[in-house]
């Protein structure tokens, strides 16, 4: 005869291996032995976990980088990219950005020149482009680019080859600055990471030779 056990709630999540046979524990009837690719809902049910997407490459892949989840509340969750001397924040499927600037020009060159009044950027920073009209926008919008050269306070170059792309026809969104912004704070000098020291030597205890030999 078949027997089916009804389990109305999975609110306790996944059990630790030490509790696999502990049916006397209150959490046992509300737990799962394994919960893979699912999310336990706060009301007791489970649902398939959402898929993942590439938000951006790490800022400096030449050094160790750690991704740390940070949940401020049920509705506010972030991913912190902690690298060598910097931190970037991602949320809601993208990186948290600074003020959006209006783009008034993009040239067709091996390293495109982008015009944005009083941009305040420096070489090595990254910009996220959006709002560009037409076919050029289809190529550049919603992508991160590195600033490879600062021509002046209104023009900078990015690592995007737009030679064979459409001509810039306009953009929407963003603000047009009327003056130079305050400079960014100077980054502190962070030394390169060092390898951790080897652990101290340890002994096995007992006596040399036969550790079970009794001492008369």
C-alpha cells in the first residue's frame, strides 16, 4: 500500500546532514534534505530560483576580487564587489551609477570621442552608455566602456571602435552641467596584497618511535 506524507511548509529550509534522522526536532517536518535551484518563500512554499545574467566584468581582474551579498531589507538587496582598494555596488540587475549626463556627440573612430559637458571623468574609469538614438544606440546602449583618454573637460575617449557604425544623431535623458563638478577624493595608496605567512610547524605529540610504548 502506498503512503504519501503531506508536507505543507518548507519554511525551515535545508537541513544540515547531522539532522537527517532527527525527526524529533521541531524543524524536521518543515525542512528539506536538499534544496537545489529553488528559493524558499517566507510563507513556506518553494519556487524555482531565477536565472542569472552578466552585469559587468570586475573592475580589476588582475587582483583578487570578492563578491559579497548585502541585504538591507526584504525589498533592498545588493551585491558588493570588493576589490583591491575599491568597492562597486550592483542592484536590480545592474551597477549602481552616478549622475546621468546628457551626451551631445559620439564620433566614428577607433576610440570614439564622447561629448558630455563638464563630465569630470578621468582615465581608467568606466561609463555606462544609454539614451543614444538610432542605430548607433543599438550598438552602444546599455554597455560599460573604459575611458582611455580625456581630451578636455567636455570630451573623453572610450574603448569602443565606432568606425563602421552609424553616425550619431542625438540622445535623450541626462543632465547638462553648467560648471565643473567637485573633484573626486584622492584614492588612498593601497599596497599590493602579500602571500600569507606559512603556518607554524606542529608536532604530533607522544614519543619518538612507538607512541604507544609505555615508559617504565
